[in-house]
């Protein structure tokens, strides 16, 4: 399975993720060793998404 990293914008913490689905508009990931799924949408050069009032970004 393909991997990527997501970063919490507020805290700067990065986590590894498994990519479930990726295209030009969406990136759907699951945090490693969890069942937390996050959907990120493409904005400019990065994918941006939200989970429990936290904002995350990824290069894909």
C-alpha cells in the first residue's frame, strides 16, 4: 500500500498514513496503526483536510 505523511498545521506534528484513494482533487488516508480516516481536498499545491477541529495538510 502506498504511504504519505500528513502534518497537523497548528502543532507541526507529522504522522505516516496509508493512502486509500488519490486523484487530482482528493486524498483519502488512514493513520498508521489506527482506524482514523481523513479526507483531504486539493488546494493549490497541497491537500488540506480536517478531523475533530484540527487542520491537516499533505503533499500526497
